[in-house]
């Protein structure tokens, strides 16, 4: 059974939340893959992960190189898992369809985008059978509050 976490972004943008979640994944000894919707967004996330903090960076690459299997974090635009990741992040309107093959799926979506919220509801219903789902929403201070389980 795959653990699927839905993160409803409201007070903080993806660019602030994703690096922290990736750091926590690496601290667990997990490899991660981040699926995004386009090459442009993959390039933007690539730049972000090198520069999001002055005192740190996340080792990563955009998928498509012969070093993909060695990357702790791999950014992709498709459903591949070239680095044998334990956790898969879905961002920028990339929507999870299956939970199989990962210890954890993390779906981050903007609460300010009605279409993204609709997609998240559909994904919740589609992933409910056979997976352990939790829904997290940011409060006014940016803290994560568990709102539902399935």
C-alpha cells in the first residue's frame, strides 16, 4: 500500500514548499523523482533547487542523461523512474494516476487554481482504493494541518 499525501498550497508557493519536502525525503535515505508538466517548468525547478537557499542545494538533475540512475532527485516530464526513487512528487498540474512502485506519492496543488483543485479531487477518488491517503492544507501561518484521511 502506497502512502499518498495531498498538499493543498495556499499561503506558500510550490517554490517554497518543494525544496523542504525534498530535503526531508533525502534525510530519510530516499531517492525522489519530481514530475512536472513541461520542459520549461523542469528548467525552472532545476534552477530553484540549486539556488533556493544560500547555505545549501539539493543534488539533482533533469531526466534524460546517462547519470539519471545516480541522481538523488530527478526532475522529469513523464512517468519514468530512472533513479529508482522511493517517493514521487507531482507538481505543476502533473496528476498521479497510480500509487504503485513507490513508498510515497506527494501531490502538490495550488488552492488558487480551481482547475488544479478539481484535478486533486478526481485524483483523490481515483487513488482511494488500495492506497493510504492524507490531505494536508496550509493554515494562515503556513503550517500544515491534516484535514482528511482515506
